[in-house]
């Protein structure tokens, strides 16, 4: 029974990831990409729609990564402050900074006029 409890959490997380990312359609601007996509489905789209789709997929992954790294940094900061370890505090600060940058990447690139 103990082995079952230890292995159920990764299975649940894997199922949630599958349903959230792979099992459902991905919506970007005017396009919806189903899980059963074929190469011929993209023939009707312009290059600008395709570029926006690729950028939005990349930004979605960056935002998800940013949220995970930000939560990891908050947890690391709390535990490092509790332990009083200066090196762990510095590592947690780096995680907080990188998580925030990943989360705000589209806004940063828009402000720098790299993307429109």
C-alpha cells in the first residue's frame, strides 16, 4: 500500500499535464490545433498566423516554466530564511529573478520592440 501511495502522485501529475497540454486543443489567436493535426491542416494559414502561433506556443512554455521556477524560488527563499543559509538565499533569489523574467518575457520583448 505504501508503494501505491508513493507512485500515485506522478501518475496524477502526468495525467493533468497530458489533459492540459497534449490531450486538448491548443488555442492561439485565430487557430485551434487539435491533437490529431496533419501537415496539410496548415496550408490555409498565412506566414504571419504561423509565426504568431509558434511565438505563442514558446511564450506559453516560458510562462509555465516561469511559474514553476517562481514557486520553486519562493519555497527556497522561505526554507533558506528559516535555516539562515546565505548561499541558499542567493540561489533562491536567482530562481525568483529568472522565474519573473520567464513569466514576463512577452511584455519585456514588447517593451524593447523586439516583437510587435
